[in-house]
C-alpha cells in the first residue's frame, strides 16, 4: 500500500494534436520516478494516440471566443478544481496557452501555497507578427496577454530551445522564478525505416499566412509546368482551400493531400518516412515540432533561413537551408541536394534526434525537476 504518494498534474486545455505525445513523455517519466500522474486535458485529445492512465478530459473550445466562453461558463473550472481537491497536487505543469490557465494557477496557488507550478512555454511572444496577417496577429497578441497572466504565478518556466529561452528573458526580464531549457521530447516510433521507399517532398502542420504554404504550392505548380520528376505531399488539419485555389491542374496530379480535423501521429509518421525531406518554409517561428519528428523518421528538413529553424536544421548536415525569399529554383536545388546526399543527411538527422529529442533524454533535461521532487520534502 502506497502512503503519501505525490501527485503531478499535466494541464493542456487547448487542443494541439502534435503536443499530446510530448506532454505524455513528461508525465510518464514522472510516473517512473514514483509519482501519481494526472492529465487535465481537452476532450479532443481522446481521439489521438498516446492515451495513458490518469487522463481526465475536459470539454474546451478553440479560438479566442471559445476559450473566453470556457471561462464565462465556469463549469469547467468547477470540475477541474474538484479534481485537484480529490488528489492534492505536488507539481503542476501547464502545457499550452488557454484563458483558464491564469485562473487555475491562481486558485491552485491559493489553495496549495507550497505547490510547485511550472509552465512549458513554447512561444513567449512573436517578435514579428506581420507575416501572420491581421486576424492571426491579433489572436497572438491576446494569447501573449493570457500567457503573461499565467507566468506571474509560475515558479519555473520551461523553454523548448535556446532561442525560445532568449525570447522569454526579453519578454519577462523581471521573472523571479527559474527558466530551464528542455527540447520537445518525441517517443521513438520504432519502425524499420530501411524498408521505406522515399518518394515525396512533404509539408506538414498548420497552414496560414506565415507557414509558407503559398511558396510550397508555387513550387508544385512550377514542377508540374516543367514536367520535373518530383512528387509532393501536404498534411494539415487547417483550412487549406485558400492555398489550393492557386494549384494548377497539372499540379493536382503530383500532390497528395491529407486534410481533416484530426490527424494521428501514425499517419504523419508514415508520410514522413516516405519522404526525401520535409519542408519548413515558415516566415516566422520560434521552433518547429515537425523537425524532431522528421529526424526521428530519419528524414532531412529543408527550411527557410530564420533563427527559429536554423537553430535545429543544420545546412548540409541534417538538411538544407534556403534563402528567406526562396524561389522554386532555390527549392529544387535543395531537393536535388537532399536526394544526392540522402544517406548522410538521413543518418545525421537520426543521430540528432537520438542525442537531443528522443524521449530517453528526459533525465538530461529534467534532472533539476527530479532532484526537486526527491529532495524538497517540505514542499511535497
């Protein structure tokens, strides 16, 4: 019989499909160290893989109006606080921005003053919002305000990269807690990649003004018009009609698409394993969760020349960096380079995954947390 078993909570009330595997890595590793682990997460996560013991699903909505509606309705807040009362927390990690986060942090801290609160902060702020357009830019401003309200209750903020950490320190120079860097840890799919046939150049993830999907469609049209020997794949849960309207008839024949509200990691992995490379053509980004997934699948990345990508995509080693204002010809040069040097790039990509983003690196990045949970008995 276990006595006084400590309880850790992972909270992710905003639905972001790619992050489920990442926050479960944190939770399940804490479980290995003897903690009882609970997940307070959006109902939509139940449709995805990586389900674990202790997952409590809360109905939440997307977008600013949806998140504010969750706060106004208040019923979710009552349900969540009752969960904490049933199993008093020792450690809580918020893992996605949501309008309920600052209220929850306040109530948890008030009820359990010795609790250890942490926030995994992917994007402290966007230095340049203009690439996203007016509507998306306003959304980001609101999210940054909510994150600021949440940060003030935190004892620890975890950043996924040095670049993200630098942005955090600029945004919150007076933060009194501690900031640690812990990359996005990705479970190994453990498949035999030697049997995969590489065919495509793919783009994966959200599609909006800043993600470069317009550049990708322009490339597909150019390749189709000139009868070049390339095939493409687009995977996104976003609305992509605006981009596809610009796709010519010949381009439609060389582009495969997976576009639906919920896309499982296994579907994404399968396409990436069949790809020569994955494109990241973002015009502004803090870091990309697609990069470690690509590297896990031994797939190089072709990326635009911006700090959020060049920190992890190393030109000529794990991928290829194209100019910010890249043309279809620039991208074709990159694709040819990848195909001609695939064996070395693929090997380096996998090595980078194993050394940085593999789930078995948990102790290396979270040793401070394990030590804290094991030694600071007065708080636990």
